[in-house]
C-alpha cells in the first residue's frame, strides 16, 4: 500500500485556532506554536476553510487575522470561505473547492477542526480529517 502524501493542511477558525469575542478574534496561545511548525518543520502549505457569519465579510475576517499576526502563515490561495465555494461546511463541495484552489486533490489535504460534522464532511470529500479539542486559554 502506498502512503498518502499530504501537501496542505486546512484549519477551521473558531474553536480550532482561536475564538471570536464580539468583533475580535482571539487566537489560542498554541496557535502561535502550531502554525510555524506546520509550515516550516512539516513544510505544509496552510489554509483556512471557514463559513462566513452573516454579519461579516471575507475581508473583515482577513483583517482580524492580520491584526493578530497569523494571516502571514497561510497560503494566498488557501483562504477559503463559504461565499467563495458557494457551499458551507460540512458540505463536501467546500473541501473539494479548497483543494482545487491550492492546485491539489483532496487526498493531498488535511483538515483540522473542532466540530465532528465538519471533519466528517472533509473526510467525505477525500481529505484526512483531524478532530481537535479546543484549548481553554486564549491570548489576551
């Protein structure tokens, strides 16, 4: 059996990399250790797959990530929203769309999220899925 080569890791935002607090995104402290290791040590391209809340735009989400200094870790083609894909998680289409935007197949991608339904959707699309427990502490 041939091993699968993972080229990219996609993350959910809320509950996985941090949490929303009103109009602010508060990253978990572990996020600042996780992202550099995933990109530099494991040499994975990193992306985000997120459903856009009704009161926000994709640009507002990007601005939040710039403000907390984590957008720089993500591939420019890897910021995927439900508006871009015209499908919301856990619909498998959003994960297929995300892989295609990075020029990859879903079998070359990993999805990390804290909601089992969303991880199941990624797996149904052909990605490797990891269900992550969210840490309790956030950076202030």
